[in-house]
């Protein structure tokens, strides 16, 4: 019984990992859009590139295409702002801006 449970748990874990990837098109849209906006902050190309990679990677690691579209459709809502603020703070800390 334990063996079956472990196999099922492992299968669900693998399935969830596989499901939380966005398509290359969405990844590039996130990354390129970030670069366009973040470069305006004049932090330098290298820092901007690291920040935008962190942001795009976060969405790639935690969302699939359907979930990402749902998030964007609720732009302006509390959940949307919570996610965006979390990613901003996470990536600023990661690259040393905070």
C-alpha cells in the first residue's frame, strides 16, 4: 500500500512540475516586455537582464499558459498586484537591489 501511495505521489509531483511551464512565446513576451520597461530605470543592461530573467523564470516555474492568461485577465485586481509585487521584491532581492 505504501508503495502505491509513493508511486502516486511521485507521479503527481512530476505532473505538477511538467504543468508549471509556460510556452516559449509567453516567456519571451514576459522577458522582452520587462526589458523594455526595466531599462528605463537606468540600472545598466546587466542588472536589467538579470532582473528580467528572474521575473520570467518565476512565472515559468510557477505557472502554465492557462494560469498565466487568467492572471493577466485579472490585471488590476488584488491577486494580480500581490503576485506582481511578490515577483518584483523577490527579484530585486535576488540581484541585490534591495
